[in-house]
C-alpha cells in the first residue's frame, strides 16, 4: 500500500496513512540504512503543520531507535527545505520530512531525502519499496519514544537560525534594507512565517502577515499558492499599496507571488524573472533546467545570453540531478518550485521569496514593470492547466490509448511539429506552443498543460484533449 510518486509517499489520513504503514516505512528505511552501512550516521527528521505530522515523526523514531539508529528530530514544525539543508550541510545519508506539501488537508505523507539533501530519485524509492515488501509488518521492533530520548537515540533540536542565516548570507540584505519595501505574506496556515518573516523583517521590510494561525484544515482550502486561492493576498496588496505579496504552500517549498498591481504571477513568470535577473543584473552565467510542463520562455532567455535550457521529466529530483550534471544556475517547474545554484538541491520557497525580494530592491523596479520588460523582449505566452479526476477503468483506457497506442487528438489548425513520450505525452506545435498530457504523481488526476501565444489558443488545445478522450 506504500507507493512513492513524484513528491514522496502521500495518502489519505486513516486510510493508507496509518501508524502501521508509517512504522512499516520506517522499518524499511532502517533496514536499508543497515544494509548500506550508514546506520551509524543517523537520520534527520522533521514535520509540518498537518494533522498527525508530529506524531508521525515520533512513531518513526520508535522504530529507528529500536534498530539503534539515532534520530535527529527537528522538534518544531519547519519548512521542508530546512530538512534538506540539514542533510546537505551535515552530510547525513538520509532525511525524512512528514508533509503532503500542497495536497488537500485529508492527506499526509513522507518525503525522503538522500545524501546531499536531494529528493530520493526513482531508483531510491523503488529500492525502499522493495525493503517494504520484504518486512513483516506484524514483527517490527519498537522502543518507547521517551525511552529513546533518555538513551540518546532521539536528539531533539531546532536549527531554524542556522537555516535563516545561510539564506541571508546568499542574499543582498543591504539592498533590501535600503529599498524600504512593503510586503504582504501569506503562509497559507503553513510553516514559512518564522523563516521568511525573520528574513524580511531583518531586511527592514514593512511586513503584514495573513493566514498565520495553525489550522490543520488550512482554512478549508488546499495550501497551494495558486491564482484561485490568493484572492485575499491580492486584495491586501492593493489595499495596502504594497510592493508585492508572497505566498508559500503548506511546507514552504513552493512560492506564489502577487505583483504590485494585485495580479497573480504564474510560477512560469517567477522563473523567467529570476533567470533574467541572475543573468542580466547579477552577471551569473550558466544554463537553466525546467521540466517538460514549464514555459519555453526560459529557452528564449537562455538563447539570448548564449546559454542552454535543458528539459527533464516532471519531479524535482530530475531538475536537481540535471543541475548538478550541467552546472545550471536555476532550475524550476510550473507548479511553483525552484532552486538556485549554491543553495540546496531541492525546492525552497523561502529562499526563492528572498531572492525575488532582492531582485525588486536591486533593480529599483516594480514586479509589473519587470514583467513588461520580459514580455517586450521575449514575447507573451499563456499557460492553461486542467486537472481531471478519473475512475480506475478510465485510467486503464487512457493509459492504453495515450501511451501504448500513442493516440493523439486532432488539433485542427495547430500544426504538430514533434511528439515526445519522455514523461506522459508532449506535443509541440509550429507556432512555438505545446501541450502536455500526463498522470499526476501525487493525486488521482490527469493533468493537461498547454502553453500557447494566446489564452484562447491555450484553452482551445486543452478542449481538444478533453473532447477527444471524453474527460
């Protein structure tokens, strides 16, 4: 019942996300660490604000402690990137973060990080699943949590200051101090306020925070910084005449942005802005990495500066691996996750927000002004995204038609230039637009992404897919 997707193992609380399954996974990780000869180095563990997150860490610690593995337990709710940072900086073999990221509140989950602070890749997660299959769930040794603490097999600590200091060392804090920015922050009832709020206040920003309470139901919404869920943030930005609004998802590894005019900036826009800023204003040089469902405007910027844009499958582990391979300065995805060279090898919404704040301070321009420059130089594109639930029968039919028979819709006047099955199905058109059809790796949904020169064209392409496959 424990299967890993693109964002770790996620399941509905009380259905598959149970104490028995959690400890089964912990036992598999303990066995894997022992087999690899790294058990003596311990494991870092953390959690977010979701229901049962802290208890999940404690239940896992009981299993690791019984196996003699020391658990370094970050004992207050923290951003996921903090755990990745800790694994990287102190050379731990593994880390575990209890979170379901931006999924609905009914879900919880566990992300596994490997040496260097990377997301566990497919080979690693398949290996973990093989250990899970080999363990008898009725015979898992456990040690009482308090006893494990007394024996030093669980070490409770809180390294928030070190994580914040490392981010501020990479950011031009003096430029931010001089700018006197007014910012509204929406942590979406998640875990970013302490880290990001501290950075912004240290930068002498005038900061207003909304949705800061601990609410395991996330206000009845998904903790995802999408355009549909950031209306209150946009209203606050306009009413307060703020320079920008910043939002992070439930575990703070993804970023959402409202510009100075109250407009939602698509994550593609954020990636384009930051890559442009790193190359033009900071003088960095290097390629960029995006997944196949992310804007091709990154390709245009890379080409303009004599650089290369690399395309990889969906899943941030592919982005971080390609960045390491190519020396890329930025990697990201259209769902709001990004990372920059010199930081952790995974998504960090806190660092991304700090860098975006630096960009506004250094350039002396509003986000809306910067976007106008980007559109003038590299053209305007619109992305349309559709997510459709499916029955098991429909999924089987879609898999057969799309990925075995490779059946494509008739896209009418949009001339097909190329087709790729690297991850799902991606069709590129002669006008520079494209559409991706793939199954979500975190939820039972079929996702369709289309980027076209106009909104009408993007909607038309998505409609072609829905009509053809009857979804």
